[in-house]
C-alpha cells in the first residue's frame, strides 16, 4: 500500500485551468478522508484555491492534503489555523526580465504568435514564469485545438533552451510553457514531499496526463516513483474510484484482523 498519492492538476484532476467538477470533487474528498494526498502543478496558489480547494465538500480532511504550486517551489499545508505556506523560492527581478525577453523573442521567431488571445500571455508566478499561447483566460476548446500534438511548443522550447540555457523550460497544460530555475520540475516537488512528509519515493504513487518524454509530468517518473498515465480527468476518476475501493477493502481487512 502506498502512503502518499500525488496528482498533477490540469489535464488530470480537471480540464486546463477549470475547477474540479462535482464528481471529481466528491471522489477527491473521499480519498482525502482515507489517505494522504498531494497535488503538484505549475500553477500558482490562487489557481489551487479556485480549481481545487473551493470545490471540495465541507468536512473534507484538508489536513491530509499537501499543495505544491509551481512544481514544488512553494509548499502549502493545512492546519487548524488554515493554510500555511512553508516556503517560496522566487526569481530575482533580473532573472524575470531575462526570461520574459527570451519568451518574446522565441515567440516572434517561431511564427506561432496567436491572432486572438484572451488575457495576458506571460504570467509571473514568483518562482515560475508561465507563457500561455492564447492568454491566461482562453476558453478550453481553442486551447485544445492550438497545439494538440505539442509540436508548436516543442519548437518554441528548443529556441528557449538556446536563449536561456541557465533555466529549465517545460511544456505544461494545453498551451503553456513553464520556465523555472534549473532542476525545478515535478521531480523536485516529489523530493520536497519526501523530505517534508518523511515518506520515501517508493511509498508514493504519481498520476498525470503528461508522463511521456518532454511532458511536464515526466520528471516525476524519473524519481523512481510508481506512476499512472491518464489521458484526462474522466480516466482519473476511474482510477481514484479503484483506489478508494482498494483502500476501503484493505482497512476492512485490517479491522477484522485486529
């Protein structure tokens, strides 16, 4: 039995930048009541509040939930007094300026500048700079259609790797590119969970929709943790249902054994 269940957010628990739907919120709450759970995403804290926390039913056991925004460069835990930020590892102003300049240059050179955008394309998340090709508020359908095979962002990533080699560049969400300090990825978040929760990597199970090479979930696989690739939130629901059934069965057997 695993001691910690770790989830990606966008594309895994919910559609890109969308809130958990009612079924997922109910299942996630049931899981929290019987297991320790963590969510690692490139999104910042307000995104977690909107997409996950605000959607959970009352009496969900939030003390069993760890939140790692921007791939673990921030860490939040819930206690009786509310949510507490354990740490944040932010860029300097000079680093931010260099990254934003490189993003502008790569976008122009790639020829993939969108003709229509919804909101700002570049978001400063403190410890991560995120580029969203269609803007931060883009509707889901245009986002799904813009780069379904990741080819456009792969080309932009190659340019960014040359322009800012001192930073880590990864694809995230449906249209996003995340830039962090070197070594900051979901593997970093997994190791932070290990150190803070005192749970070994072998005792964790990670679920994500981008565990393939180059995907922003792939670093979690490199830690040696057991991983489950899901294609979308609907498949995640079925996996979570199975986990809840297994954990419930195991606890019943332990109870009878005692």
